[in-house]
């Protein structure tokens, strides 16, 4: 699926927007892959720009759920991959301006994505995500806008339900060979639920330098501060029925919470010595500190092997990617070749403490874990695109990944021996796609690829048997993916895309136990995700536009296995928890930057199993949102006013689930009817 929200063109020899998801200078319409390119402008629909999910309306295959829990970050899954994640993003690789937002171990965070600075988001699903290495489900990339002339500055203030407020400031401009895009934001909320207050500050900068014949240099910087985000934990079904806004007693007893501080910088240098050759070198480095108070019961921490109820992580990470591109002809037809080498390194100092001192709960107590963890990878890769006939093209690639984990245990005590260890994973992941072009407005394609996903340190962090040290017995998950797709552009302002897909995995990484905010994992034999997705967007006339994305996915375990607590056999054919079979979104809107603007959105999600046993499900729902805006021309400035109502009919729904939560607290309720008012000034 290949589409862009704006800038469509009937002439498909040029891309609607410049995309980078497959590292080739090829129009998205001419790629045999499921690639969605969406323009980022959440404020146009009255949204404050807090979460990436605000910008993904109408993108098929993607399920982005705002947990209403800023201690656990937004939940993102693609075609059922990533749904097991209890916090952060797994199984999907993230990038911001070409710089990885996924750690070298495979764990990603969306919290430092800046929608104020963003121009577009690219979402790559299916087989070709294997070209990025340690990711099975797909790739999500956010790109900031380049600086412009004349300079543009925007100040925006949004405020609404649950004492939520967001202030954003962004400016972009250019001066000769130099361009810039700077953004700052502050967000705070009292939270929909009890014990869910949060505050977040972020800063982002993109600086571009045109070096003439010497090439182009881009510098990217970001900073994130989450000084304290309360964690309301999940609720049982009975608790949801009694009061969906409550938090369980453990949240208050232990004052469950999380704080994050992150800074990251990167540089991308591009040099084209001639019209056929290009070099690209990317380097990045970052630091991330996390402190989290869990609700692990005191009695459980009496076990000498227990790591305590406080997690303290100090992580330093970085990497380098070098890429050579050559454009030529072969057998008289256009060919583009890419050769690259990627290196990433992550050093993490992990400490665990008791979450009590004496009779006082929710404070940092005695040290119970102290280790140095490191992971590094070295991945060569190659891609080739060949338009070998007038109506046929071929896209192929291969990547070899070597990922090495090592842990050095510094906490050795009576009953808690030295748990140092290391493990290495390796895989070669080929991909192949073929596209047929019967005409200028229609494309058919078929693709196949093999994926590779290692456990992250979060999944290696706790052993399923309750022992100390890392779960080095976990194996990587391997997948084989295939899809058939069709893309149709009947007019310059209409596009319809469909894809049939299947992904078969072995050694599926699944949640073994989830207690007190701490999850352990295991491997499950075989699993399958298959389905169909479609998107439609176009101009209805008289200023009306439509945007639709729908997905049907069947996610099943193909192997039976036994669970613990309680011990039962899960039969083959059971649904994979956390994955709805049907989901989608629809938006109809009218208006432009000046004058009146209005829109209506519908978001639907089917029932979601909460555990491997399918013992319960979060009910499906259909939510309605409406927004109204007005743009005023004040001469040198413009003022945009907006009002938005989400969950218009005040439905009681579960926004996300905590898979396999051992206490039965699977459910994270979503807000009822909520309102947001905004004012933005463009200078």
C-alpha cells in the first residue's frame, strides 16, 4: 500500500513526497511494498499533538493505542506484531529523521517523537521491514520538515478535560545554505484515572547545511524529560465495572511511578560525487535514564533471588550506518544498487532496589540487583531495484544480523550467585518483491521476506522460573512473510490500496508472567498472522475529503503449549492475546487553513483476548470524534482556533490491555467523553 495524504500527482514518474523507508530514490507508487506516507498535521483536526496515534488515522495495519498511562508509553502494533508489549514498542523499529529511536536491543520509545517539528510519517509493513534487521512487524519513521523561506513560527496552546494542557513552540527557516527546524513543548495532565498524573517536556532540533559540491550535512538533536509519571496499573473486570477511573490499592501503597531523562544527537552526511553515485554516513549517540517504582509485593522480595521492586537504568547507546548507492543500467534498463553496513552498541547499568524501607512502602530501599549489560550488532546489507521491462520491476535485498548480548553480575550475595552470562543471535534475512504495471494508474505486486527478532533487555531482564540474572535461554523469533497487493490511482486526488498478507513465526516471544508491572517471557513454537488491509482516500468534491483505513487480521498460535498460574494447555489455533481481529478508522473533513474547518472521525476496534488462555476479552468498540476550527488572517499573522470532542457518545471502553497480567488486572480503561480547545498563532 503506497499513499500520501497530500500532493498527489497523476504523473507517477515522480513521488508525491520524498520517502526514505526503503533507502531507494524510487516513487512510492512504484514499490512492491506496503508503504504508507502520511502528512503530520494533528492540530488541523483539533488534536494537541501529544501522541503519534493522532497522526495515524486512516493508516491500515497500524494499531496505535494511547494507554492513558504515560509511565508505560503509547502501545504500537503492526499487523499484530508488537501487541505483547507491556510498555514501550517491541517488534517494530522506530526512526526519527533517520536516527534510530529503537535501542540496539530492539526496544523502542515513541515519547520523544516531536509532532511540532514533523512533516510526515512513513509506515513500512510486511516483508521489506526485514531490511532494517531486528524487527519483524514493520518500520515507523518520523521526518521533520526542512527549514523554509520566509521563516515560520508557531505557538500553540491546547487545554481540555482531565486538566490536560499542552504548550508548543516551533520555528523553522533558512539563511542561504543553512536551514533549521526547532521545537519545544510542555505537556501536563491530571489523568483520566486516579494516580495517573504526568508531566513531559521535550525539545527537538534539525539543522541542515548545504556544503555545495562537498555534499549535505544534517544534525539532529532531541531531549526528553518525564520527571514523574504516575502509573495507575491495570484493573480487573470487577474494578472496571465498579469505577473505571480508579486505581488499585497497590498503586497508592507503592506510589507506582516512572521518570525518564533522555538526550540524543545524530548526524547524517550525504555526498554525491556524480549523478550516479551517492554516499551516506549516519552516526548517533544518546543517554537514557529510567527510574521506575513497581508494585512488587514485599513478601515476594524476601526471596534472595528477587531483584526488588525498583528499577534503575542508566543507558548509553550509539551507532553508525554507512551506505553506498549506485544508479546505472543493466541490459538497457534502469538499476539502482545499495550496499551498506550498520553498527549499534548499547551499554546499560541496571540496578534493582527494594520498594520499601522498614514499614514505609513506595521508597527506594536496599540494593538487590547490580549488573552491566551490553548488546552490540554488526549488520551488512544490500538492496537492488531493477526496472527490467516496461511493465515489470524487481526489488530485492538481503541483510545479515549478528546481535551479541553480555551481562556482568555485580550483585553476589548469600543465596544469589554470580549470574553473569552472554548469548549471541544471528540471521540472514532475504526479501524479494515483484511489481506489474498494466497502466499508469494501476500496480500489482507480490513480495516475500524472512524476519528476525531478538529478545530485548526488557524481555531478558527477568527469568520465567523466578531465578536471578538474565533469561539467556530465550531464543530469537524468526518469521516468513508474504503479501499480494494492488494500488490504484483512478485520478490525481484518489487512491485505493489493498494487500493480502501472511506471516508465519517460530519461537514466538510471548509473556510468561506479568506481576506488579514486571513481565517475564518465553518462546512458543509456531504462530501465524494473516489477513487483509485496505485504505481509501480522496476528494469528495465541494471541499470534502475522506480518509479510510481498515484491517482484518487472524493472529493464532499454531502450536499448543502449557501455561503456568494456572497450569493449563493452550490448544493450537488459539488467538494471540492483545490482537483484535478487526480494526480501522475513518475521517471525513471539509475546510482549509482559513475560514471554517470541520471533521468527523470514527475509530473501531474488535474484541481483544487478554491472555494466552483466552479466559476473557476486552469488548470491541466504535468511538466518534468531532472537531471544528476557524482560521483568521491577521495580516502578518494567522490565528487558528479549534474545539474537539472525543468519544462523543461517552462510551465506556477499554483502551488497551496488559497481556497475561497475573493478578487479572488486564484492563486499562479509556476516557469517556472528553474535550480539547486549542489556539495557534502563526507568525
